[in-house]
C-alpha cells in the first residue's frame, strides 16, 4: 500500500488550532488528562448511563432541570475548583459506583467539555485518558478513517499531559496499525511521549511525577488535589471508551 493510501493520524494541540473543516470525514479522540476525560471514563465504569457535556454552567444547570428529578448528577469545575451548588467537582476518585450507578452525569469543565463540543465536525467522537489509552487507540483504528487527537489544553494554552497522551495514541497507531503521521504536531507529540517514557525508565520517575511537571499538574497539586494526579496516572485499567451520540450530545459506552 502506498503511503498516500494509508490513513493518517493528526494531533491538534488545542481546539483553536484545528484548521477549518479538518475533522470532516475522520474520527476525533478528545483528551483532557487532568481531568475531564479521566472523570468520564471513571463515571461510565462506575455505572453512569450517560454523560452530557456542557460548555457553560447555566447550560449544565438547565440540562439537569430538564431531566427527571433524582436521575442526574451535576459535576464540573472552573479553574480546577468545584462549582458552588454542584454535586461533584472534577476529581476522578469521587465518581464511585455508589454515587454514579444509574445516573446521568451532566458535566461542564473549563477545557474538556468545550473541546468535546468543538470536535463535533468529525464523523465520530470519543474521549481518551490514560485509563483507557489502549482501548481508545483500538476504537480509533477500527474506524479505518483518519484520526484526529484533539487536546483540550489548559486555559487556551498547550498542556504537557494532553500532548503526552496524544503522542501515545499517535505512536500506537503509527507503529501497529499502518497509520502515518498527518501533521508535524503528531510527530512532535509522539516523540515527546517516547522521550518521556525513556525518562521515566531511566530516572525511575513515576508517570504521576512526569504529569506534575506541567502547568496543569502543578496547579492541581497546588489546590490540594495531588491525589487526582496519582489517580490520573493509572494507565490502561479500563476498556470503556466513551463515544458521543445524539442531539443534544451525550457520551455513552462504545458498543
């Protein structure tokens, strides 16, 4: 097969850096490692039936009001901190089976939910986190389409942790699935991932330590949520891939 006939994997380091119409005809995999997409994997694993991503606080509150009483959880953050009046913040460990079972999660975050909504130009949309990295890569590969890994970033700036995971996904697809890199960002992210894996091995550093070197990881620790970084840094314990369905959009487990 000629290289021009092979599917491509692209990395977009921020939603704002996606070229117009670039997602059309491909699949998007959205990553917000710290912490929205990690929470989404936890929530569906713990028994939530669906997740409604909302861009704004008032939209999330309206979505809850439209659901049957007692059927929803309202969760999210602004600038890393829980939102007043919400049931939960954005800490993955809080999304337990006792809390989540049978509930619809309505969620709004500073970066992650907005990145998901910005990716709806793709044929299909899923989310990935370290927790489901292998499963997300397999889901993307099974499409046979070009893959666009969309990084949520932090406050409009490129983030280390999202770029690392995007690089892992790009590396997996290029090494084992016949994908070729579609843009320079994919090459850069994959190289960062490989170098970071070597650093962790050579220095005896944990992935949590590596994630905490970035601005997002430092901020999560500074606001007293260091346990979230540890939770996020558990790789490949889940086979759940949240995928976007319907209108209004909701995330459910991939079939």
